[in-house]
């Protein structure tokens, strides 16, 4: 078994040419990766399939003004209000609310509903109002709040 032992008598100018360097030179790797990145950036748009087709013509229809959202509100006194847009607001009792919401949902099932409650309201009433809107047939229901200044 042979061992390489350095002696103190060896000159300091001796380079150990037989030993491997354990460090990786990263600079060529980065150069190659940047070149590959540029190649892919240039060729990627060219690789998209471009099938020559002729799209059919369609007449543009008047879409009209988007529908006003339905706003269901209640205050601390237990008064419920439905604002259906155009400045029309109707006041209802809690017992009348599910039936009225169902009537509106049948006429406008894709309408957006905002729930607006007083700041001091009990959360159970807000939750019940959300359930009523969902049971009536509305699937886009959001809570409304005022932005902080």
C-alpha cells in the first residue's frame, strides 16, 4: 500500500498535477444556460401551431346596460329592504323576505346579490340572510361593506 507523504524538504513551487480539483467551475455552466434560455425564448413563439383557418363572421348584438345588482339590507330595528335598481326600494318583514327573493330569483336567476347589514348587527341574522338568498336560487351572493378611509 503506498502513501503520498509530503516532506518539508519539498519545494513550495511544486504543483501537484496528479491531484483532481474538487471545485466546480460554474461560469461555463451559466454561459451555456443563458445561451439555451435565449434560444428557447426565440424559438418558443415559432413553435406555436398556426393552422390557416377562416373564422366565421358574426353580427354584433347590442348587449345593453348591465343589470343592477340586487341589494338586500337590514338595520338594527329588524327592517328589511330590497333595492332592485333604478332607485326602487321596498321594505319587507322577515316573513315576506323568502317569498319575495324567490320571485326575483325566478325572474333574474343570474343576478348578483349584495347583503348589506348594519355594523352592530348580530352575525346570525347575516348568516340567515345569506341562507335565504341561496335557498331562493341566487348563486352569486356577496357581503357589502364600506371602505376604510
